[in-house]
C-alpha cells in the first residue's frame, strides 16, 4: 500500500507517495506545492491536495505523515536525575518549564533519550518542540483536504532511518567519535550528528549560491553546526562526514574538507541509489520523506512524533477493587472475631498484666539508654532520609521569576553524609544581574543556604538576550529530608 508523506516547510510543501521495496524506496508521486506569502491562507494547498488524493467519504479518509525540516523545530538537551524511564516524561515537562523561553502549553514536544555515559550521575534527553499553532495549522489543512494527520516527524531522524535501512550507519570502534550526515538539498543544507544510529543533534543552514561555492558553504555550515552542537553536547570529535546528494554536487567537495574537521573520513552517497523518484527534482530533497516512509513500515532508529509523543504509562485505577477487597476483608474479620471473642477476653486480661510489667521494664531501660537512643535517632535520620528531588525542582520553579527573565539548566544533585543535608547545583542565565540577586534573596528567604557565587557575562546558546550566567549551589533547608521521609511513609 502506498503511503502519503508531506514535508511541511515555510515556503513550500513537498508531497510524495510511494512504497518500500526491499531496502529501496519507490516514489510514484513527487509534487511540490508552493505556499503563499500569507502562510495562514491554505485554500490553494487544500484544493491541490484534494486533486492529488480524492476521497469518497469520511470513512475512507487517507492518512498522511508530515515531516518538519530542522528550521521548523527547536532542539534542547535536558539533564535529568537518574530516574526510571516511566518517570522521565513527567519530570521532563517540569524541566522544560524552566528551560524553554516560551510557555510549555504553547508547544508540542517529544524527546529521545541520549546514550547513557557509564560515569554520568545524570541522564540526558534530546527535547524537540514545535509551536502548537503550526501543528494545528497542519492538522486543519489536512482535515480540509480530506486527510488525517497520522504522524508528525522531524527530518533529521527520517534521514537517519534512510541511511540505517541501507546499512550505512555505524559506530566508531571506541564510541568517542560522531558521524555528521550532510543532506545537500537544493534549498538548504541539513546536518545531523549521530553516534551509531542515535541522533545527537541537528542543524540547518543556507544552501550554496553557485557551483563553485558548494565546498565553501558546506565548510561554513559545518563549523556553525559544530559550535552549536558543542553548546548542547560538549566538544565532539568528528569521525566521518557523509555527503548525501547528487554525484555532481558531492563531487564538488574535495577531501581537503577532512583536514578542517579532525581528519574525518569523507563518504559520498548518491540518494538515487536508495530512492527511485518520480519527476525531475533532486532526490536529495526527498531523502527525509523517503526516510519517513521507511519509518512507517518498521523503525530501527528512535523517532520524534509530535502526534504520538512519549508519555508516562497510565496508572490503573484500582480504587474500586481496593474498596471491595477491604469490605470483604472487614466482613471476614468481623465474623472471625465474633466467633472467638468471648474466649479471648480472659487471655487478654492476663496478657495485659504481663505487658504492664514488660512496659515498666522497658521504661527503665529507656531511661538508662537515653543518650544511645538520641544517637540512634540521628543515625536513623541519616540512613532513612529521602530527598524528593522532583519536589525540590518544583519549589525552585516557584521561587524563580518568569522564563522571560531567567532560566536554569545543568542540574546536579548530591547529599553530604555529615548532617545528612542535600545539595543542589545548577547554572542560571538571566537578562540582568539584578534578576540573579533577587533570585538569591528569594532562595535565602525560603530557607535555602546559598553558597557564594560570581556572575559571568556569557550569552546563553538558547538566546542572546540572556547575558548573565551564574553557577549556584544551594543547601536544602533543614528538616526537608524528615518531611520527605514522612510523606513516603504515609
């Protein structure tokens, strides 16, 4: 069965239809639909889609997968405590409220876990967002054209699926280097950083203006992409650069490019070997759509899907079962107690006398070992304490000013055995030093001990408006661990 894939860009839509034949993708339709100056005016697009995919009734509506190019989405790396996989979606949404510069409820989001490092005390995920308005426009346009939105993917992950299905992705021997896939399209360049089949980062840039500027443009965009990736992933050594494009375009890039990027191996892949396309357009322009079509069949690469994002598993409501079980147990217990109640009264009277004697002896021992009990209580509080880091992050969010003034990142959590106190360390970016000082004052008033810190004028990678950076280290208010343990006990 043919699948419908639509790459939704700012200036045009690329509509393809095809099927998977072995490791190849065969496209029977490849149509480009330009978008007008008013992106909200979709009447022409709706009419053209109805012509391409006529449907008889609502019961026979066709499903379509939409692919967003890199420039349509935003990518963030989020650090989380080492929690279970089931807790990641809820905790990630709370962290996103601190990280994003727009309200969380204005964007659709999905994430993929990044590879875990053996010595890391946190786990990292790659958060990808798209404005809700954009997703609603896509859904409304397809609905008016008689199509159902089945999935909303991101191009970098689709390209990775295309190369993985062809057996062209592999991890370096020691796992320390990354591959960069450069999709050399006619309208823009898209660069995806991978380790094996894991997508680590993606970047889009302008295309070349002339044939003799291809290598110069690619070199400039690779440098920009590497700097942006360093802000998210840290410095990465490039082991291989895969050029995905027509032969005459990739041939214009010489192997001298390798010397600028860690001696990386240059590999050239002609997408026409992987995709049989209809029409005269560049096959590289259809690479993401072809990868999305492969993902619809079977996916060996982690994907981003804004329509069906990763969610925490639903908890089963067992309250009714518990109530019925409790009622049944109460009836059985009452019947049992009634049967031997009279015989037990005499035994309990005797036991009461013995317990009174035992209690008197215990009180004497307690008075003799009061100091030992005091130390045992302190040791118990140390051993049994429980810091709810999720709650601590929520309290921190309540004390912060809005994300239009400040955001925080790079959380680290730890405890100090002496005294059993909890420590929290994070980086904060603000638009002015006054915001930092006001935040420190609020923390102190809330009972946190704020260790001395120094501000640094260093623009954030997310936005140049956040000029002031500071690394803050907090000591949790005393008694917080006891409160957390009490909540867990209840």
